C-alpha cells in the first residue's frame, strides 16, 4: 500500500463534501466553476513543470533530513550580528513548535489576542528597559532594515528649517556591520539622502547632516564612549541612532543614558536560533516625543467596556493603511513570533540571568584575549564586550580554526575577529587558543577555568537597573514559565481553535511535518556567513525552491532576500528602478496604483522614490481601463510601472488584465504584480503568463509559512529575464544579479530557517496538489458566497457572478438598518468562537472572507450559521425585540468573568450571550477581555508592562 499522502490531508473537504458544495454553488464540476471564475485567456495551457504527484510525509521527513545533513555543524564565532544562543526548550516546545502560537494572525482583533499582545508587550518592556529609551515597537524585520527605518524616521523628523536648508546628509560611523551599511545605501538613495561614512571621533559636523548612526559595540567589537559625539550632534540639531546589541546592554551604559535618540538592533541572541540568517526580531526604541513617527506596530495598554486593563495595537493612524504614499515606512508583517520568543527569554532569565549570560560571553572574550596577547598577537580591540579583533595571518588562523571545526570572521588577510556568546565553554576557548597558537607556530597554553572576568572600563559600564518589572521575576522555574505561556495561549484564537477567514491573508494549514526541520540543529544552528561548503544543504534547498517558485510564477529568476510582502514590493520596485537607470531612463518614476490597492503599495512606491498616480476602479471593483489608458498616456514619458494585485483585492479575476498589462507596456512601463492573492492563481495561471515583469509572493500566505501572530514573513520576488541581473546582492555572500542592487535585508537569503516549510509544501503537494489547493480555495469561497449572498450581499463578483478565492460581504447599510457597525459584528463573532474576517478593507464597512482550501465543509457551515445567527440578532434590534444599545451584538464579546458574575445587568440572558448556538458549548472560547476602548489607550499611551501588573 502507498504511504499516506499529504496532498489529501491539506484540503479540508473530501469528495462527498465537495459534491455537496458544488451543488450548493450550482455547478456540476470543479472544472465548470473554475471555467466561470478564471478568464480563459489567462488559463495555463499545460500543467506546471513540477513532479505531478507529491512526496508522502514520510518521504519528505527523510528527504529534508538528508538535505540538512549537507550543512556542516561547525561552531561559529563569526558574530557580525548573529551569535550562538541557548534557546530554552520550554520556549521552543511551547511557543516555536506550538501551532497555537505560530498560527495566529497579527492582533488586529485585540479582544481575542490578549495573549500574544501581552507577550509582545513584554518584548517592548524588555527593549525599553535594556536600551534606556521610553517607547519601543513590537519588532521589525532585522537589524539592518530597522536601522534604515531609523534613518527614514530621523529624516522625517527634520525641523522645518532643516528641510528648508535641504539637510540631507546622514553620518554613518565606518565601524558598522557591512550588511547594515548596504541596506542604508539601498534605502537612502531614493530619498535623496547622502551617506557620509567616516570615523565618529574625527568627524566634524558641517551643518548639512540631519542624523548620525553609530554601532554599539562597534563592528570590530570596540566599546566606545559616544557621550561627546551625541552632545556634539545634538548641538548641531542632528539626531543620533545607536545600533545596539541587546545582550551587551546588560553590562554597558544604556544608549538612552548617553544621549541616543533612537536605538535599533537585533534580539536574535535572546534565544532565537541563527537559522542561516533569520527570522529574528529586530527592535526600534525611541523617545516618547517621537512615537508618532515610529515605524511598525506598538502594543499599548487600554481599558475594556468593564474597565479592565486590556491590550491592543496603539496609534494605528501611523500605519501605511491610513497614510499610504505619505507613509515613511511600509512595514506591515514584522517578526511577532520571534519577538514573542525573545520576550519570553527575558522573562525566563530575568535581569540576573541576562547579566550572567552577558558576563559569560564577556569573560570568555577577556580570557582568550589575554592568552592571545601572551602568544604575541596584537589585540586591535581595547575595550570590548564579547568580540575581539586580532592582528594575525588570517589564512593560517583560518586553516587551524577549520581543523577544529571553528569559524571566525576574517575582515582581511591581516585581521581575525571572533565573538563569544552564551554557548562558549572552557574547552572551546582552549580550542580557539590552540588554533591561534598553531598559526603562530607556538605551543598552546591551556586555560583551567573561566568565570567572572570583567574588564569593562568604568566610563561605559552600566549602573542602572533593568528588567525590574514583576514579569521578569515571576516565571523563573520551568513549571511557572510553561504555565505562563499556556495562560497567555488560552487568551488567543488561532488556527487550532477555528477557521481564520481573513481576506487577503490566506490563513491556510501549515503542514506540521514541514515545521519539524526548523528544530533540527542542521538548519537552526548555521551562521549566515559560514564558508559555502558548510551550507551546501541550505544552498540546495534555496536553489530548488527558487526554481520551483520561478516555475509556479512563470518567471525567470527569484530573490528570497525580502522578509515580508511589503519588503518584496519595495525590492521589486527598486529592481525596476535599477533596470530603467541602466537604460538611461532613470527619470521614469510614476507608479500607477489602483484605488483598491493595499496601503503598502503606495508606501513602497514612495520609499522607492516614485510618484504615485491613483487609477480609479469601476462599479464592479475592477480597474477602470479608460482611466488607466488616460493616465498611462498622460504620464507615458515618466511611466515606471503599475502595481496590480491579481485577483484584485476585491476578490475578482479581472477579465481585462491582459489589456491592462498591454496598456502599461505600450506606454513604456513595467508591470508589478502584488502576489498577496497568489492562492487563487497557483497551477491555473501565473504572473509571467499574464505578462507581469515582477511579482512578490507571500510565502506566509500562499505557501504555508504560518503567520506567527504578525510574522515571520518571507516575500521573495520573482522577475522576468530582463530584470534578473538587478536582483539584490549582499556584501558578505554570493547572491543576486550581475548588476544587482545593494542588499534589502541583513541576511543574504532573508529568513532562511523557515524556507523548508514552503519547500516541503511544494514537494508534498506536487503539481496536482498545488492546482487542487487553488481549485478548492475557489470552491470554498464560492460555497460561502452562495450561502451568504442573500443574507448580506456580495460587494463585487466577476462577470459570471462568481467570486475568486475570497469575497467581500456587504455590511454598508447595517448602521442605517440596525444601528450596528461592522466592527460590532466582528466582535460578536468572537462569542461564536471565530476570528473576524478582514474588516473594512478594501471597502469600508465590509467583511472580506477568505476561507482557504484547508477548511472543511463542516467548519464552513459553522461559520455560515454563526454569521446568519448574528444577522438575526441585528434584525431583533431593528424590530425592537432587542435593546438598541444593550444587545448581544453591541456588547460583544462576553467574557467568562461577566457571564459568571453574581450580577448580570443586560436585558438578554447569559446563555444567549455566551452560547448563542448549541454546538458552541462543546468547544467554547472565552475572550479574556470585552470591547476595548482604543481611543483611551491612545490618549493615555503606555507601551510597557509596568502598569499592566499594577502593584503585583
Ligand atoms: C494585497 C496585499 N499587499 C501587500 C500586503 C503586505 O504584505 P506583508 O504584510 O507581508 O508585508 C498585504 C498584507 O496583508 C496584502 O494583503
């Protein structure tokens, strides 16, 4: 008998359920439905050139282990932003490997997200405390992009006078990681920012600078005193960003104490595996005065309807959804899961533990440095935390180190750099010394003990306390932490509870077997800058995956570097820009963007230095082709591209897409396709076949990487042949095109550790399974549309009356008819055990529903029943059977605390409130808080957990 096939498990419904759904939709077969949904002009004529059948789960598990074995597990003391760390098993098992944590969505629906909101608040609190700043966001993509965000923030914060003076110089100290400088170069150019890189201690401000960036400790490990530098910068109206290693701040004076205005960095060494470069959470912390200019999400404390403390994302008006092309950042998906883990790491270790780990790394560096000096080596770094640089014959040291399975960093032939960390041991220190001794042709002295050596100079030493909040003291035993994690987990809805039908987000199943390689040391513990022969497994996986993604999208080449969809958008646009520049047409800078586009599209275009021109949509939600023609012609001489989402964000396959592509091409522009909706294309059509020149994919949507509560994401770009040579490169690894743009992310292959998920998804589904997944996503959406259209109305359908893989339910007259807002319906769904669909995007007062192929008919029916029941509750308000204000819909959600209280004041019953349908009792999810007052939290902004625990 053949082995169990994943393809059959990935889709939620079996043949019997399928035939029921088809008859409810009113078609005889899947083919008939697909024929009505996908325009025939863009249907692929032959199957994708992938193996037709996928591997079984057993085959994949064995196959991926075999690939993993091709990565060599050396101990990497390379540093450069990536360090060894002991990920506590209690966090790995209960968070990283736990679908309740990794399958949740960005916490827009705050009432059913209190667990991850608290975990992220802990992260922010840890960052604020370690950096000595006043506010932190709850993660950015990586250290390099976070520093680029700080640059954009400082630029946006220029005074009126500075703008008038045209201040556009950013000073960057030369002792900064090359990958950070690279990303700064990429991101600065479209803004017209000039980067001046020099030594901070020699630099004289000229009056043309708006900002300065220094690294702390510097790239070579030196800990510098930036007090005077910051004062000099401030005296010239220049803001200062410190790129700081979070762990070092346990011993070093906090940047907030020496005058930094913004602090960025990575939290990788707070328990997150190196994973060949990511994913890891970066942070950005700043002063309260600058909070409205901060990129990314900020978690804040507010109150709910009953006056209880409740968390939600604060200051949402800063986001690109609202600001669109005026936004200075396009960050959307970030690194929530990794921030959650780093936050738990701080909770588990507390101040004492973090200090111990920092001192452990420092003392190993001190002792080894002493020994190397005794061996006659010149130490380049004088004051250091964990990293030392030594003058040495790099080739000889490298040979001796590799023989001991040790990796160091070699900036040039005469220097060697090495970083110690939480994993350093006495034996390893002796091996390091032995390698240097051998290179010097001397006998190696042996160390007997290491512990507590501390050689930091007084001027840079930290004296202030950190991690003083109760949460960093109360969960130090494994039992306590395990229960704390569980307590928070129970407050959230994730895919382990029920369908999350968020339109445009594709919350599908992540195969458990594809998550398993992430925990293997052979994938988790590889430094991104190891010699190529130590990462052959990764390279094989990256090459094979890139090839498969090129096949699926019909494109010629792929870059896996961008760490989110929005980052992919930016990268794709920068590649287009480089293409035009290479042809002497750098003046082409107009991006046409349909009115229905996601906010990240105009924000990315602005960041790529483009001017956006909005193209209207018609009454069916399609791009108004006449308006497009008019604008493309009007701007023909400057036209750079169109950014089009397909199927559209209205959930419809526009039949005139080929015409749209031709209009743009005929007017000299390129076609950028936002791949957020690729789940409706795979195997049926593709961007290349439609005529796009570049697209990004969201591997965290279509290709099964879980959303992690707001990241990690992977946003590769796939490009046609003429753009391949411009794909982004990297200064420390071979990747990208011949004339590639500079890096867009810190790591050469972005979030490489999560790539086995997509790789496995494709390998296990094969061509037929991938196509089937798309077909079933469309079947499920059309089944829901058939079931709900008479109750709610569907805002947009295609010419045949069908929807694509998602649909928009029309609630625009609910306020008038029932006095109920769309957000009330979203909250009432929580009482029924469901996460709300996408709220008011892309059309105000609507719900966009995307069921995905993974949901079963039974789950779809429960969802339909719930929505219809809520509609009835609305009708009771209209008919006077329920109070206009105090009714189950407007009071939703209802907590266990309220339902069980001795007093119950509502005119409707408790059972009605919390068990509105019979089957809910068997699997009840109780929201931990009720309706949250977002405005209160914004007026009284608090982004750390100090007040959350009160006097605890
Ligand atoms: C249509 C569309 N484009 C772009 C994005 C941004 O993607 P990401 O959140 O991965 O940055 C989204 C996110 O939901 C989206 O729906």
